[in-house]
């Protein structure tokens, strides 16, 4: 379980196919603090730390993860948002995030607003009931509040701190992002359908 508050970056140093999976070596200042078998959010995707070597560590994304996320597009040099899992004593500054990405979205528009940014994203229509005005969404691991919600699009506002401390500063129109919809909303929708 995560909160969507990004702690650090990881930089992809190596990406290799291993059967239907992809193995990644990342460099991060967090690496010396990690433990093997620890869950770590990578752009909102929960991956298990498999090996640590100094300030580098290795993770593997299986076919299911690659099908539902943008991880298959990672190449050497890709900057990745990182967050360690929530401790029971931690403050919940964002919202409950599982690290189980539902789908990818596409950056449709970026607009600078004199010191902040508005970014609009499109997403598959079948998820429309899970996006509500002023609700939470996890975008590349970042807990954000949505507005201007339409059937297949929403907008988020990016404050200067988030812009400086996450990889949203590298997003361009047309880029894919990982989306995880609000956990509570998913359970409520499931209950309503039963």
C-alpha cells in the first residue's frame, strides 16, 4: 500500500527481455535503504526488489504488468517516480494507492498557468465511472486531484513542488502514463453492481 507521495527518482540503467518479462536495473539514492523482497512503487506500479548492488537494484515486470502499464516503454535513461510502501505509523498525505495499475492514459494537453501547470489526460471510456470531479487519481504513482472530468478525459493541476520533484516535468503531449483509480471508488462500484 502506498500514498502517492513521491520520495525519490530512479533512473533506468538497463532494460532486458527475459522471456515474456522485462527486467530492469535502476539507479537510485534509495537503493542502499532497500531490502530484497521489498515492494516499491515505480511510476505507480508495485514491483518487488530482487537484487541490490550499491546504488542500483533490479526488478522484473511480468507480462500482465507490461500489458496494463507503460513500463514496456522504459528505456535506458527513463526517469521513474519512486515510493516505498506505507508504514502503519505513517501519515497518509495522499490517498490509498495499491500499486496495481488499472490502465494507461495519454497526455492530451499541457498548459502552463504562470507558475503551475494544467495537464489533461485521456483514458479508456470503460473506466469513466471511476473518475469523479475533485476525486483522487494515481498518475505515474503521484496522488493527484482531478477536475474538468468528462467521459474519457480529466485535468489535473500540478504545483511547482510536484513539477520539480516528480517526472511530470518530462511529460509531453502524446506520452503514456500509468493510471490507478481510487480504491474506495472501485469497491463502491463493485458493491453497487452486485
